[in-house]
């Protein structure tokens, strides 16, 4: 039976939201997959975003790479949030990095966690 462990996003300090500084790829690091004894784990990544700006903005999240197929883009309304961006998106490659960038520096913050799943 698999073992589930809830972990903080690796770029978060004590569970605090992560300010998105990047405005292009590769963006701000949000979470880096770890390693586990007994095989490669899967991290189910859960993310929420708040837009602190007075204008709407686009958030792009890159899951494990910087190619177009690695990205999801979401329009985040002004002063909105927290809005769910990722509901358990699986990241499976060891040391894969989840990054994010926005239409402007420091207008969005991301919070969340990962469920780390590994073989028992």
C-alpha cells in the first residue's frame, strides 16, 4: 500500500506564500521534487494563487519543464484569491521543478502543499 506524506512546498518558508518574481520562463521556483528510499515518489502538487494587483494578470505554471506542454496558464482577476491553480497535479520525475511566472513582478503569491506518495 502506498504511503502518503503531506509536505510543504519546497520554496515556501514555514508554509508562507511564495511571491512570484519571474515574468518569463523559467519562472520563480515553487516546488522541487525530492527523492525517496524505495523508488521515485510522486508529488501531487496543490496550488492556490492570489493576485495583489489592481489589474488582472496571467499566471503561468511550469510543471517539470519549460516546453509549452509543461505549462498551464490562468487569468487571475485583480485582488482575487486564493484561486485554485492545481488540484493534485502529479509530478513524478526526481528533482523536477515546478516554477511560475506572471505578467508583472511581485503581483501574485502562491501557496499550497504536495502529497508525496511512495511505495510502502
